[in-house]
C-alpha cells in the first residue's frame, strides 16, 4: 500500500530581497499571490487535511489568501531557519506518518508531477527520502549537494560554509524534499543552530539521516526554471511573464485571437470563448468570463465581469464587476465602474460612466454621461451630457427611467426621480419632479432674445460696461 503524503509549505519569511513591507508569498504573479498556485499544487498530492502552510510574517494575511477549507497552518513566530519551520509543526505532522513533502511558498512554477517523481524516487527502504537537485551553470547562493559513492545525498553544504572544492560543485539543492516521516521525526532533534546566522537548517537533515544509515535519493530536474524560487522583484517579473505567456498560449490554442500577445495581461482564472479577439495591451483580470465572438479593444481593462457573446469593448474601456449581455457595445473610453448590468444590444459610448446601473435592452448612452444608481428601461435614449445627480452630500438616491423614454442632451436628473415610459425630456432640463409616462418635461429657463443688444454694446466702446 502506498504511504500517504503530507505536504508542508514554508512561507513564514519576509523575503528581505523583495525590499517590501509585504510578506513575499503575498506578492502577485500571473494574477495570484505566489502562495496560491503552490497550495493548488499541494492539493494535487494530498487532501486539505494533510496540507500545511508555515506562516510567520503577516500570518493573518497569508491565512486569508489561502482560502481552501481544511488546510492547516503552522505558526512559526520567529524565523529560526528552514529546519525550525518544520520542527514547530511537530505536534500536527508527526502523527500523520507516511511521506513528508516539504517545499517553499515562493516557487509557484513547481508542478505536482515533479513532486510525484520525487516521491517515487524515494523507493529504497533504507533511504531517508529524496531531494530535488539541478545542475546549474552558476549555482551561487544555493546549497551544494554532496553525493556518496552510490550517488546518494549525504550532505548539503550552504554557499557560505562551503570549501572551494564544494563550491566547484554545480549540483544545487532546490529546497524541495520528500522525507520518510518516521525517520525525519526520529532524528530531527539532532538539528543544531551551529552556523553563523544561528538557524536550524533543514538541509542538515541530509547529513543527519546519512549518518544514521539513511542517505537520501536525488532527483535531478532537467529544467531548473520550474523550481525557480522568487527572491527579488526581477524574478517576480519573470515568473509573472511565464504565467502570462502560458495563459495567452492556452487561450490562443483554444481559439481566441490575441493580437500582440506579449502586451496583454490575462489572469489565470479568466475564461474566453472562441473567435473572440483581444487587442494589444488589454488587461483581463480576476474572475472574468468572456463569451464567443467578442472584441476587447486595445488598452481595455476588464475585471471580475461577465461578458456574453458578441460584446464589443472599444479601446480604453474599463469594466469592473459588471454583467454585459449579448451584443452590448461599450466605449471607446467608457467606464463601467461597478455592479452594472447592461442588457442585450445596449450601447455605452465614449466618456460615459456607469455605476450600479441597469441599462435595458437596446438602450443607448452614446456620449458623455454619468449614470449612477439608475434603472434605465429598454430602448431608452440618454442624450450627451446627461447626469444623474445621485448624491446629495449625505446619501445616494435612485433614478428610474421607463422603457422608451427620451432624455434630451445635457439633462440633469436630480434623484430620487422617476421618468415614466415614453416620456420626453427637453435638452438642458434640470428634472426634480417625477415625469409621467408619455409627457414632455422642460426644466429650464425660457430663452430671452434682446434685439440689437450686442451691436449696442460694441458701439459703447471698451471701457464702459453695458448693463442689459
Ligand atoms: C535554502 C536552502 C538551500 C537551497 C535553497 C533553494 C537551507 C538552509 N538552505 O536556502 O540549500 O539551495 O533554499 O532555494 O534550507 N522559511 C521559513 N522559515 C524560516 C526560514 C525560511 O518559513 O525560518 C521559508 C522562507 O519563507 C522561504 C524558504 O523557507 O520561502 C527558504 O528560505 P530561504 O531563507 O530563502 O533559504 P535559502 O537561503 O534560499
Ligand atoms: Ca530562497
């Protein structure tokens, strides 16, 4: 019978080289915190009850980011080394037995398949486990793996403690291990902080286990990129680039046209239907889903939104937490700020802002408008310059416009207000009273014309002022 696997993810450190006040694993790549894909990988190996995250720096924030129910957290209040990080979890981990798989929260490219190979590599009954190593042309900064005559690991020497001969070894320790749990806990008390930073090094377990007759197997990884840990923001950017590239490649292979794919930013969980075109520099973020045959214009930003088929976003349009039905057109330069619902075939034009607004089917607001907290019926026409005055300085109020109403240009709708179906508002009106269905409402001063007035003013010369 196969031994069960328990996974421990080390994520307690601040990550000094990030030069950040935020814990390293909370930095984002590919649209997710670094620790999220690492946890996903762990969950492919073990059930949540056997997945543990060691937290320390900003422990609460890290816990919140790892939202999967059932996952265990081990608090390492003081970061006294990679070995210490596992030791503090002894109470929870030791009784679980089986394989103890340990890796870091800052290596989001690691695949479950590689970890499975690592677990498989640890087959010999007397081996203490297996570790992942890579041949690196420049292994500076990594621990070096020392092998015995049979090719097993008997020691890992940290860069700072290595002799010149050991520094010449190109086989680097990746910090990813599978231990035999019983042997690990039997010998873990031999770890000593006898090194300059006074840390308990997990790597010292290799030597301790070898001395007890349980040298570790070595799995050599062909592509060290997969086990790349992020230490600074340059590495963060390159891992982000890898995630972005993978995502656009998967989408293109699934039938999405992406123009200049190296310029677009698409988060991991985004879904896009066939024959949709994504123009350069678009950003499609969060939990967005986009249907088929849509067009996402250059520089558009879409976040946590749902776009049905045939939706067209013009360049530089922003859409957040909104739902757009089939055939909707938005932009260029439109802003759907939050919680909008735009029904089938509606048009939102340039410099139009929507907030918590429902636009009915076929409704149009083609230019320069602010529509907030509004319910706008089907086939309503909103003229250029229309503003819903939804805020009185204290509270927000609603605007309701019935189906087929016509709102003349530059109308000011002082909420709370209701405009009946088929009503007509004259251009430039300030509307403060409800308008019944099919009525015409004018809320503006009557025009005054003074014959010859301008001419007289001119003849009076520059210094004197005219009073009309
Ligand atoms: C470690 C290895 C080194 C290996 C390298 C691979 C040790 C002593 N050395 O070095 O052989 O080549 O990884 O990347 O293990 N962490 C905690 N608590 C702690 C200390 C660290 O949770 O007390 C976490 C960190 O948040 C980090 C990870 O463990 O994610 C690795 O720690 P780090 O200090 O970066 O180890 P390295 O010096 O890189
Ligand atoms: Ca590191």
